[in-house]
């Protein structure tokens, strides 16, 4: 019976000592030691978990905050977490090299500010593009309608034919020429050369080889003006 009691006391003491180890601060804490080993071997995710576990069991392990701040800055690019841990480190009355750490904090705050600025600028540009697109579908529809109408006009012009007897080879042999000026159209030219505008179709037919459509006149172009 006495032996059992002795063993129980020994286990209890061992448990209490173990608990006190996990409540130890900084390097004296075995979990902190494990985190340091993981950090040195580049296992940063594991190191983060170990440092956080150390802080949960031993909130006074202020050095864990400093290590977390540097890992989040250098290896995770998580500036918000880094700033948080730098500030928690500086709150500890036992914090060391506070002037240097304050410089690190100022630097990371600057990085974080620039990161947020870039994000905000990107969002602003995206919103500006969206705003600029408002109303464009209506404009496009209007343009398409105009193009359709132009196409309709072309279709209207294309089928126009002039009976062969109206423009004969004899008429063409006695034809004169007219040089197109800016602003001219076939009905206007007909008015100038014939005195009436209704003969524009004859001019068009006489120039079909060089005039694909009635409205395709170009300044400087020479037209054949057939004799009536």
C-alpha cells in the first residue's frame, strides 16, 4: 500500500513539473523550443502553430510574438498579422530592443498601407470601367440601327436598272465627262448637266464599271455623262 502511494505521488509530481515546464516563459518553454527548431528548418506553418500554442499555455512568452511577427512579414506576406504581433510584443514590460522593433513596426505599417492603396486603386479603376460602360449598349444599338439603315439604302440602290435603250452605245459615244467635286451626288450632277435631277439613274448606269453604288462618289472622280 505504501508503495502504491509513493508511485502515485511520484506521477503527480512529474505531472506538476511537466505543467510548470509548459507554463515557462520563452526559451524555457519546451513548446517554444520546438517552434524555434521548426522555424530554423523552414517549417513556418508548423512554427506558427507551435508559437501560438506556446502563447496559449504561456501568455507571458513575449518573444513568441516577435517571432510570429517576423514570420508573417517575411514568409507569409500577411502584414496585418505581423503588425498585430509586433504591437503585442511591444506591450510586454520585458520586451527587448524596443527601439529597433518600433522601426520594424513602422516599416511593416508602411508596406501594409501601400498594399491597401494598390487594392483600393484597382477596385476604383474597376468601378470606373463599369461606370464608363453604362449607356454603351444603347449607343451600340443606335450605331447598329444606323448601319442597318445604310445597308437598306444600299440594297435599295443596287437593284436599280436602266433599260438599255436609255443609254445606248451611240449615246455613250457622244457623251461628255464630269469631274466630281466635294459634296456632289448623282441627282445634283444630273441637275447641273441636264437641268433636272431625275436623270441621275442614267449617269449611274453609264458609270457602273467604276461606280459600285450611287452614293460612292469620290471627289476628283471622272464620270461619263451620256447624251439624252
